[in-house]
C-alpha cells in the first residue's frame, strides 16, 4: 500500500495546483495546514521543508529509491508527481517538452503576473495606509490580459494548454485563471479560454482539490493581521 504523501497547504491558487494533482493522480495524502495569514510559513519546522517560506510543499515518504524526499516549488512538485505516477506529464518526448514549456510559462508568467494584479487591484488599496497606484494597477491588469490572450489562442488550436491531452500544465494554470474576475479581466473575447475553464473545472478531481479546506479562504483585503504576515518586509 502506498504511504500517504504529506501535503503542506493553504487554499490558494498555488496550493490548488498540488491538491488537484494529488487528486488527479489518485495518490493518498495527509494535509498539513500552513496558515500563511498567521505566519506559519516562517516557522523553523516548515522552513526545513520549504526554505523559501512558501507553500505548497510535500514530503513523500516513498521518494526516489524508497527514501523520503521533501520538495518545494509547485512546478517542481507537479513534475515529480507526473514522473512518479507516469501520468499527466506527456506521453512522448515531444509531449513532455510541450508540457514543460507551458508549465514554465505559468510559473514565470501567469502566476506571478496574476498575483501582482490581485495585490495592486485588491489588496494594496485596502492597506493601512492605502496604496492605490494607478500605474501598477494598469500594468498588471494589462499584462494578465495579454497572457490570457496567449492562452486563448493556444486553446483555439488544442483542447488543453499543452496539446490535446490534459496535463500538469492545465493543473498549474487553472487555479489562477479561475480567478479572472478578481484580476479585472473579461472572457467575452476569449471563448476558448472560457471553454477550457469550464471543462477543467468540471473534472471531479479538480473540484475535490479546489474544495480542500475552502472554508478557510479569507478576505485578506479586510484582514490587517494577514496583510502584516503576507506583505511583511524581510528581517
């Protein structure tokens, strides 16, 4: 019997990547909550697993050669789970290259830009004192729109982000893209992205991964304590 993977998690778009992947891969896991609004990500025991003080992270007790392994960075975790199970990483070398490049596109582009859009459009104006910065809001709103245009054009040609097979690239992108309204985007001119969002969102494993501790999602814009932890300056 496969030993459960330890998932260090909080219900955010980055956390959903791995909870969805574990559900899709049908791997048993035990959830350990890392309350990023309370500063759990800075605790020494978590930093031993994720030295960049970011979740998600995993510990697989049955890692390479049967020895335990700790992994941080959501993209690296997705690649590891795909290799471990032989699923969702691409059936051929060409497929794997396509999956990897779109996964890197999410890690280097969509995730960071959508995250900055959320910050400057929603959180910064609600901080004390308010930081309502029109240039930053326009900059990240526009860049996210550009990236969603890239996705829409790709999805006009393929069923999924990396081609005609569902993959870890879709798992990486879906959580951020599902929050398009909070990024002040429109899908009216992106029918292929809208189709993909609906189809991926209807997958039972995606729904289970997205629902994991969904009740703990709070409104950071109204929580000064969470803002202090999430946006604090390095000491």
